[in-house]
């Protein structure tokens, strides 16, 4: 298959690009930096493009078989109204331009990113894909993001909205920021640690994406989250155990909100998202529980050894 990836040169995009190349696919990665570990592959084409704007990059979509839409500015910084607009437009405008450029009447699959943040702060509720969206900022971003993606259905495109949990991997992602703190004895839960933490191992995310492409019956929203639901304090406990470090430095909720403002509230949100539809379709997770995932990520990682 020929696959176009927006945001194809970031942490998730680079991993997906390399996984697809290993399977023999042709990959066009749109982004602002090289794909880690695969820039010289003969089946990889990297293009630099601002996908929030119409441009020559859209012509690359004329003969693709599938599209992975990952583009969007990072949410991991303090928000103000200007940056919230950037978060929103980087996702909505990219998806709108992408859908506009897709040809009609061809068998194409669009797997467009969303997030477990779609559900808002839901406490202990078990969140399957049939649950409605929340009402906070990130929930509204996800709602509108998915709406733009599903417009591709009018062209006969098969659309999947992949509601990502926090992606855990060896060369970046959330654990790349957490592990150094633990190694220097400064790790601990966020707030009271009781909030549910939706997550997925990067290798399972890549496998789930390939599963979607290979199974034509799969469409609609899918929770890309591991079946082993955990609370934040359980993630911290698993990480502390694997690193042989204590977890006694909690980040108080009030301090997080003071430092990070509205974004701090989103970190404290609870989403017990479960992959009901992926499991019903027959997808099998390699890392269904947090202990196996963390052990894999920490092992063989320079500077992050288990000793």
C-alpha cells in the first residue's frame, strides 16, 4: 500500500513510518523533521509541509491507498487563548485540507487521530466508544476533529477515528519525561493518583493501525487504549518497581493547576477508556497490562536501565 502520514516525522509518526516500511509499504511522511531511523529508506518520501494550509503537499494524496492523520500542535505546555486556537486549528484545518484533497470513488482508508480526551473528565465511568463527548476544551477539539475526518465518508472513504490513550514508548512519549524524574528519586503520582489513566504501548498502536488497514469491516471510532485500565498511582507504582526507585514525590493538584492553568486540569482528568470495539473485531494486544509495557520500555534503553 501507499500510505500518507501527516505528522509523520514526530514520535508516533516516525515509529509508524518505520513499522509500515518493514511491512513493505510505501510511506509519504509529511512533517518538519526527518523520520528517526528510516530517512534513507527507498520506500520513504519525506516532505516538509504546513498541513494547516493548502499547498502542493495535497497532490501527494491523489493515488494513496491509506492515510494516517497525526498532525496537531502539542498540548503539553501552558495554554492561553492564542495557543488554544493553535491547538484547535492545527488539527481541524489539517484534517479539512486532507479530506478536501482525497479523491472520490477510490478504496481509501483514513485513520484519523483523536484522543481519549474526547470523553472529558468522567471519574470512574467505563468509557466505550458509544459514550458521548465531554464539554471541556480538549473534548470539544476531539469532537470537531472527528467531525472533519468523517466528512471523508462522503467521498466513499473508510474512516476510523483512533482515540489514542497516552502513548508509551522507548524513544519518547510520556515515559521519556517521567523516567528521568524517577531515576533521580523525584517521581510520584499526579494529584491524588486516583484518576484513570488511558494508555497504549507504541508497538500495539502500530499493530492496531495495521489491523485497521487489513480489516475492511473496521470503521468508526476506536479506543486505541490498552485493555488493562489503570489509575495514575498504579502507573507510578509499576514504573517505580521496574526502576527500583521510590515514588514518594507526588505533584499536588493545586500546584499543577497554578503552574499549568487550564492544561493542568486536563492532566488531572479521569478517563477509563476501554478498547471494546478493537477487541470485538479480534485485535490482540502484545502489551495488555502496564507491568509488561513498562518493563519492555525501560529494558535496553540507554540511561534507563533496570538496575
